C-alpha cells in the first residue's frame, strides 16, 4: 500500500472510531487543534529536564511513552486535516517545496538561522 492509501485507511479507521462513540460532535477544528496542542505539550514534558545527550539516548520505557504521545499527536493531526478538508500529504509536499525556496542549501547549510535572518 502506498503512503496515500495508508493515510486514507488510517483516516477512515479514526473516523469509524469516532463515529462508533458519537464523538464526531466534539471533533470540531477548534477542539482538535486544542487537543493537538495538549498532546504536543506532553511530548515536550517527556524531554523537559533532559540534556540534549539524554534526549538522544532514550530508555526503552521512555521510547514507549514517546511513541504513545507521538501517536496521540498524529491522531489529532489527521482528524484536524480531515475535518478541514486538507490533504495532509499534499500540504506537506507543498510546504517542503516552499522550504526549498526559503532555505537554499548553499546559503543555510550548517546554520539554524531563520530565512529572514540571512
């Protein structure tokens, strides 16, 4: 299965999950965006007091926690895209194309500066 098909299948699975629980009424773009932000914050919380090195050498249990939080974030991202009619794969491809223009490799290689700073 290609990426588009896999994402469509996952999206349908999430839609069915929400439908079976009558949760569609709660899945407004506003609520989904808020839930996405909360879950992203939970990812941050996992790394909050780690050094950079510690964040690159996660224990198995921390990896499992991170996997759960990443999955929660991904679920809300997919639902938000669905509820607003955004093709997430195409939007990502479009953003990558714009980033190629904003961040030419020959100008920004090895630099963390924002495009407006060079």
